C-alpha cells in the first residue's frame, strides 16, 4: 500500500527544512548531514533545530523556538552556515519582519519538502555559540488594535497608507495628464493643468513624440530597376531613398519590396557598395522641468516634439525628499536637498538600500524646516557618505496640516461636535 519512501517518512527520521525570508533575501537550511539541492535551490546542512509544532485554538500556544549555531566571537577561526542568518539580529534588531517556513522531507526525495508551519520571528536570545529564535504564526488583522474610525478631533488615519484606514496621502508627485490645446514658445496649455495640492513649479513633464530618425544601408546588388540592400529596417512602399551619383544627389521612391530587394522609381547612378539613406519616424520619450505655472499654462525648459493635441503628463513636486548624503556624523546626516523639504522631516522616516540589497527604514528624530541636516532615531545601521536616501515627512494629523497637504477629503478627525449622542440614532453617525 505504501512505498519505501512513504514508510521511511512515517517511521524514520525526516529531514527538517527551514526557509527564512527578509524582503528579497532568503536563507535555506536543513538538518541533513549534507547539503540538499532541490530544483534551483540548495539547502545548506546546518546545526539547526526547532521545537514541536502545536496547532491549538490559542495562538499564544502555537509559538515555536528555533535554535541555531551562531558565534559572538569576532575572532573565530570559522563560522557556521547559519552565521549569515544570525547577522540579521546583530548588532541591530531589524525593523522589518523576518518570515520563516518550516518544512519536512526525506533525503533522496526529488519533490519539494512539505510545509508544516509558517510565521515570523518575534524574539531573539543570544548565547556565546547559539541563538534562539522565538517565532509566532503570521499575524493577522484581528490582532491589530485601535482599528476603525474614532470620534476625536485629531485624525486617526495612518499617514500615506491606502484604503479606509489610511489617509491616502500621495507621498510622490501628483500626476496630471493633459491634452494640449496650445503651444507657444516654451508655454503649453491644457485644461487639465489647473492648480493641484502641490505646485507644479519644480516638477517635471513627460510625453511621447514621433521624431525623424536618419537610417542608411549599403547596396549589395543592382538589377534593372531593383536594388538589394544589406538593411531594409522600416523601409515601406513610398519611402524616399537618397544617394550620391558622384557629387549629384539622387532621389527615388520605393514602389515594391520583396525581402531585401527594392523596386525603385529611378536607379540612375546607383552602384554596388553605394550608400543609400532614408528618414524614418520613431516614437521617443521626452521629459522637461516645469519652471512656471499660471492658470492652465505650464512653462517648460524643453518642448521638443510638442504640438497641439499632444498628450503630456505633468508632475507636481513630491512630498518626499531624494538626497545624496554629503556628511554623516553619528546619527546626524547632511544633504543640501533636506533644506528644500516642504514640511519639517521630524517625526517622519528615511529609507535607503543597504549593500546587501535590504531596504532600511529609519525614523527621523529632529529636523528644522529649511535646514540641510537631520538627526535619526537611535538604532542602526546608519547610512554612509554618498548614500542615496529618501526622506518623508509625517503629518501632525490636524485639520490645518491636512489642508496644507491638500488632503482634507481624507481627514479622519472630527472638526464639529455632535449635538446629540449617537445611541439609538444611527450606527453611521461618525
């Protein structure tokens, strides 16, 4: 009834597999005495174990612990395979989730191991040679507190988050698509280019335009009224070809095409190895900086390819600040771009990509509007000089702050006091 592999899985000692995931990085380990390759991935043999899995109605009892080798000695002669995984919690605790999948399989099996448990790492305990991870089942929305609307003056919504519980504030540029009704010099006009929550000046505009492209090819054969070219890219019936007959320019129209053989209206002076030229039209992308805005008219520093009926996407300036650090002194960062922030960056957060590819997010402890320096909250790692960072301001969650950000439509607070208690009236009184 059961094959040898099935009996070995049931009665033997299965191989346990562990997959850890943090953003785009993964670590794979197994309890076998050698590395196991399944498909495109290799599971490293490691000193790693876990407690038994329990599935109960009480989530608190469903925790598991994973023990793995990890050396705190910086001068150790060699390190275990799990050292790289443990480095996620040394010297700083990560600010994002590390997910874990526990699976079981059998050595020699070609199919993937069967997942037994999934969750996230919620705690860590260090020893000199071992690390212990406390893991809980993946959190769900029922565990979250303070959900839903509240009757309060200040806004309860999460800044930048989307959906009913988010304020839907756009952190980046606001995009406005317009069809041009007039082009005069560097000024373009479209009914859609009305004032937005943030100014267009300092933003950018983008569009596509058909532009002429010069092409050429070499003649490889001439027979009668036909010529063979080594390249006929984008040549169509009706395309005009030009070449030099000595010093005399010649022009002919393509009347038929058969592969690389063209039938021409004239082949006077056309010889083998001659170069023929023609003009093609190719759609190209353009962008320009917006230098002024008045009514429904934008002024750009480049209008190449624009005409009436062109479709242009205009972008306002963003709330975030993209910067390159010019100085780092502990938790104090300096970049000229910080001085141009629309609002103080204090209370917001800063993100950057570490050398290992992880997106690091750090809180901003202080920043004075107009200053080119800011201070991060404690807890690393810290970015270095020349690091590209993005800083986002927070919102004080007041009506005035929401109005300054042009987002009052999504304000979650209450600016008026109800004249009567909601009990017995309506469940949608707020």
